[in-house]
C-alpha cells in the first residue's frame, strides 16, 4: 500500500532518488513469514521507512544528491540504517536532498527539485526535504534525515511533520556522507512525536565505528511518553520554558493584514498561540536571549576539508583528463554541484582556513561557538526547554530564493546555534500561516532541551501535540 502511495504521489512531488520495489517487497515478505512463525521481529516490524540519500545503503545507490557520486553503490549500511533493518523496518528508497546537505530548499539537488505536498508551487525545505515531504505525503511512515544546521527541523516545519535533531553523538554518524563532522546529526522525521520516539530508540546508541558517538545508555523514548487519555489538566505544571526573543523579532514573518484578504497570521502569531497552549497545560513561559550564529564559518571550513575526498579517484564520477592534476580538476568541475552552491561553499571554507585568515575567521568562530554553547547550557540550567520557531517563514515559493544565497542562509538563523552547542531539539507543527482561504502553510516550532535530554524533551512535545 505504501509503495502504491509512493509512486502515485511521486509524479507530483519528486521526493525519491531511488526506490527498489522488489527489494522492499522481499523484505516485507520475509518479515511477514518470520512473524507468522511467532518470531520476535523487532519493534519496527514491517514499518515502511525512507532514508535520506546521504546515508549509505548496502546495494542501493547513495549519491548525497550529488552528480559526483552518481553510480556509487555502498557495500555496507550506515549504522542507523542497519539498526532500522535489524528492528524489522523495510527501507523503501532514498530521498532527495540538497547536494551534500548544502541548502535549505531541496532546489540544490544535482538531480531534481522536490515539491511541498501542501502546495507544489512551494519548496519542502532542506536539506532533508525529500524525507520531510515523503512523510507528509504518507509515502512512508517515517524517514531518516540529517541535521547539520537545521536540515531535519526546517523541512519538518515547512511540511507540517515532526523532526527530531538528537544531541550530537546520540546517533552514530558511521555511513553518513560528511558535511561538517562536528555538527552532523542523524535523526528521524515522522508523522507524530510517538513515531519519532520509536525510530530514535532504535537508531540511537554507541557505535565503535564512530568515535564521537556517546557510550551513554539509550532510554526507551517511547516508554517515557505519558498515555494521553490519562493526563491531569495541567500536565506541564512546574515546567519552565523560555521563548528565545530574537526568534520572534526582526526578519521573522509577523503576518500582515491586507484590504482584500483576511489577516495573514504569520509565524509569530502561530508561535504565540503555541505559547498560550503551553501555558494552558501549566507551563511557565519566560523570555531568554540568544547570540548570533557563527555557523557558516565553521560548517564551510569543515566541508572544504571533508569534500576534498571527491577527487575522482576513490568515489563516484571521474572526469576525462590527460594528467593527474587535470583529472582532479575535471572530476570536481563536472561532478560537484554547479557552482551555485557547492563550489562557492568549498571556496568560502578554504578561504576561512587559509594562512592569514585562519585567526580572523575560523579561530574566532570557534571562540564564539564556545560562548554559544556556554550560554545555551546556562539557560537550560534555569529552564526545562527553550522555545522558538524552526524557521522565520513558512515554505517559500520554488525559485524565490535560489538566486539569493544570503537570504537563504538567513533562514537558518533559528536552527544553527543548536548544532553549534550540540543540543537536541524536537520540531513539531504549531499552526498555520497564510491567507485563510485554504492556502495556509504549516508553521513549526522547536523545543530545545538539555544534552542527552531527549526523553524529557519528547515527553514535553508529546503532551503539547
Ligand atoms: N541550510 C544549512 C546549510 O546549508 C543547513 C543544512 C544542513 O543542516 N545540512 O548549511
């Protein structure tokens, strides 16, 4: 049934880069027969899942959205994928993304744009736009995404679904095509907090193949969710939350009222509604402040180093050339995304790391990163969670920002500090914004929690939801 829905929605949405029906059906049949024999097949037995194309899947092409990796078929599964399969999940296919995770709209894929299921004239967000749109269009029950600076949360927000960015090191990065290694996180996108918790419980946990993966034991995030029929009237009493001031200020869509249209609600109004709802549930909501981000200096410096491996020798496409240096140049030129994003980013990163500029940019950014981490952790000493929108606007129109990289970078302001601090967040729908006449688009909010506090955070989000 899910494969049928996948193919029928696909002509309009283009969420997938690879689908293997036969393989998925064989997996499902195998699980079915094991179930029939009374075997315990795992907590996700038969659940159809999609995987972002920057996670290695054994025997299934993995391109990270890049033409440069066209034809690369991994010989192994990323740890998160292997754990899903071991828990009985059925992988339906690989989802579209901005090349190497660089972008916020899914328009920067080397293959195809993906469209937003709520309105196909709009982008689904990015870089995990294929995963978020596929979940929203019910092409799968849940999907894996990755989040370096918002790539799970912002598309979840644009597509009206739930996305979880775990604490850095909670989920193994083994088999994830690296963008910025000190920021990259793998996490679930799902239709509900409970579904996301079920997937996270399976994929989280230590892994010898990733030295930055934490040894901390994994809680059963599903078991911690309170049964909703049994809640007191103020289930969030004694919870203290802080609304990040800057995230509701300048540059955030505050809506407008027009002559011919009913008032356009705006992101800030949707968030104010969410705050009221949290207060009704008993939470105290105060205000807190956040520091501007230094994300792009760090992310692009790491990316310029990580992407140097695509030289045409070991992975993907090799360009034609008469000698070695020219082969590097032609492989990178033909394979790595049109200058539009990837080349510009490699150049910016290389510049920030070069002698003479290193202290001014990279070192300084690392210092600010320490301050961001310290301040967010201090705030989380006083509050149970921090609250802000996942993006300053709802999904914009296809093409609207593709020629204006700065305005696209600014759209990441709500999400990137969290990656700098390594903290976890749940993004969940909190309302709609748009002209009331049926063309409103979803607004998502983030609840940010303490490091390795996923269980508490998911509990809170589940009660809100
Ligand atoms: N949009 C941000 C970027 O382009 C974040 C992407 C991500 O989290 N992978 O860098």
